[in-house]
């Protein structure tokens, strides 16, 4: 019979964050935040729902540029929730002529 014996001490990692807070899907990565906080990563479908656009729109933005910052994890595309919020904040306008909101 095989017994697993870890070569590193895993006891100091602390609690594992839930995979789906508030009923949503997502992936958490420890230490991506500047303060070492837990960061939520979401896929294209959830990012599109959050922004109120279609997944195809996000795909177009990735191809052409101009959309929110994203990460490639192998072949997977993931968005940090903080980057989606920053994209929305950076898109605020006071008029249709492009004047930035105060």
C-alpha cells in the first residue's frame, strides 16, 4: 500500500477559499493582488454577464484590443474581477462626445 508523504509543510497555507462565492463560478488564486489577497478569476461567459455584453464581444475585444485585461492560463482565458471593474471605471463618460466623467 502506498502512503503519501508531502515533502513540504502544507499546514501553514490557511483555509482554502470557496470555489464559488455568492453562487457564482470562479477560480481563486492566492497572491495575485498587490497585498497578497485572494483574487477571483472568471471565464469569458461570466465576464460577459458581469459586463452586460455577449461572450462574442469579449472575444472580438481580445482579438482587436480595447477590452478588459485578461490572462491566458495555457489555452484558458481568464479575467480578474478587479480588471473587469477597472475596465468599467475607465469607460465612464459624461457625454457621447467622449468627455470623461468627473
